[in-house]
C-alpha cells in the first residue's frame, strides 16, 4: 500500500506539492494494517511535522473538557455582549421616543395657549 501511495505522489509531497516526499503519513489510524489509499499521504518531512505538531495538539485540546467549558464561556460572553448592545439600543430608542413625546406635549400646550 505504501508503495502505491508513493506511486500516486510521484515522489512529491501531497500537501505542499513542492518538496520531495520522503515519509508516509496516516490521515487516520482506523484501518492500521489494512489502510485505504485515502488514509495515507506521501509527504515531505516539514509537512509531516506540521501534521503531527499542529493537528495533534488541537485534537487533544478540542477533546478536553476544559476546552469546551472555555468555549462555552466565550459563547456566553459574546451573547451577553450582544444583549447589552441591544439593551443599550433599546434604551436609546426609548429616550428618543420620550424626547419626541415631550416635544409633542409642549407643542400641544403651546397650541392650546395660542387658541385660548
Ligand atoms: Zn510538504
Ligand atoms: Zn504522520
């Protein structure tokens, strides 16, 4: 199978498509020992390092409870911020309407005075 992957890549990294591929990377270990072509990638050492360095840590963090709690907090904080923003806008609208109402009342009073 690894030979087929190497044939598919033609010796060029299948990630950056620039550097010379020297290593075979498993995109998944689900079928270890009887991998599919899609499970393997012929990559250069640099890309291979990136696969494991970046992705590996991320999956670990994503899976941890702390990560999800922090994510939840972030989402809630954003919702609170949105609500505060809405609240502020509504207050401003109320204030504006009260102002208009005040003006209308004044107009009405001066109109009545003018008539009387
Ligand atoms: Zn590469
Ligand atoms: Zn790998």
